[in-house]
C-alpha cells in the first residue's frame, strides 16, 4: 500500500501530531525497504523510522524479531525521548507474520470438556 499511495508528502496522524509539537517515530522490525516504508514514513511526517537494523541481537522466533524485543524498543524510545515534547510511536510487529505450521508453537491444545457450548 505505501508504495502505491504514499509517494509525496502526505497528511497523516503522524504529521498532525508533529504539527502539534510531538516527536514521532515509526518502528517496523523488518527490512526498511519492505513496502517502501523507508520512503513512505518520512513522507507521512515521522521524524524517525527504525527497522530491523536498529535492533541489537534480537530474539527471532520463527525468523522474525519478537514482540518482546519490539516492546523493549518502544520503551527505550520513550525513555530516551525529548521530554519537552509529547511522544507518538507507530509500530507494526512481525513475530506473528507468515504461515502457521503445526510445529510453530508446540503442543498448545485446549480441552473444553463436556459442557454445553451451543450458546457460544
């Protein structure tokens, strides 16, 4: 979508908040040029864009940076912010992307028992 619709400076929630004095950051723990995010996010008004290259030794379940490491990055960005400005972060996670094979998450089976679940 970004590469089709965001090719010039574009109004967005990020640009609106930036106009109100917020610092704005977009975080996507994958390749920076995936869906042209490295080009689109600045056009949308984000001050900074962080990609997988901005993570040090992340945990990668199923080959993608974990949501836990993404959460830690968001917290680190918040804690290192310019405290004279409000802070806005837009984040798209990766851990749960792609196919879901039978062995991806181990044996997480839920047994419902003998109750009447017809109203569910």
